[in-house]
C-alpha cells in the first residue's frame, strides 16, 4: 500500500511492515528503525554511497538486522 497524502504518512505506512529491504537512503532506514518488533526481518546493503564516497553501514544497523554484500567496484 502506498499513499500520496504526505511523506510522513508514507513513513508511517512503511513502519507498519515487519520485514524491510532498504536502499541506501535515510528515508527507508528510518522507516525500518521505527519498527520495534522481535520478529522483524531487515536486509540492508553492507555499504552506502554518500557524496561519491563508499562508507560502511555497520554502525547504522541494529544487532538483528542483516547486511547483504554489495558488488565490488
């Protein structure tokens, strides 16, 4: 389900999911972070790209989140 009401409403809808596969974006990260369930399944890339700089994402993941290896350069 996706909404055109507002970004805040979309964030709320995303936070209702119990499973997430997120992109390298703060928006999807926050939607996944808001979820506080023991059964949450969360997949995220093992590195992000910020201003053409590759950065590790290990400090951005919660203990029960899983990283997916990205392709080498």
